[in-house]
């Protein structure tokens, strides 16, 4: 269950989501679904999840010198928490 959440995505845009809408972004496995993400967040952080939005972020082309390559396919989950709940890994 706890291997569902790979890492939090902490960027300037996602920090704005935290302050405006109480939403947090996580990288999750591509085969994970919304209910698995919701259960993992609720058990790990002991908060109430209102909504989970997921999106698949496509591969992007990269180069290492002359060698072409691509980044892997990954999935992002945006989790909205109940009013008053918050996660403490994002500093205010």
C-alpha cells in the first residue's frame, strides 16, 4: 500500500495549489488508480481526502551528447484534502 506514493512533487506551481486549494501532488505508479491513491494518503498521513485527480505525463525526448533518448512515462496524482487538514512536508 505504501509503495503507491513514490514521492511528493514540490514545485512552485504545486506549492500554489497547496496554499489556494489545499491540493498536494504526488508521483504514483502508472498502474495505480484513484482509490488506491486515496487509501494510501489517508493511511500514511491520517487525513481525509476529498478528491483525487490523476494524469499520465507522457515521455519527453532527451539527449545525452549525440545519443538520443527519452524520459519515462509517469503518472501524477493531485489530492485534495478536507478543509483544515494539511500535510507537513511542504513548508509554509
